[in-house]
C-alpha cells in the first residue's frame, strides 16, 4: 500500500513543502502561494510540528521523498 505523507496536509502546506524540496527560497514560495513570507514560514513551522521534527531539513527527509511503501 502506497502512502503519501503530504496527502493528509492542507493543499497550501503540502505545496510549500514541495516547493521547498525543489530548492525554492522562502520568498519564492511566498510568491508562488501568494502569501507573505511570514505566512509561508508559519506553514512550514506548523508542518514541522505536525510531523514532530525540529527543522525543515528533517521535514524534507521525512516527507519530500517519493511515496513510501508500507507493508
């Protein structure tokens, strides 16, 4: 069974993580999502809290890879 860890997130939050994984800066993500930089920072902070990780590097390692196969 395939599981997309971003599937349970609100669309804006998932998109912010995907853009971060593509190497986009905070400002580039804010432009893409039509949000202020602080709004994007809050989305990413909330994502870190949801996945119980300390920073965005850990968040990307956990979520931005291909969908994982769980047996």
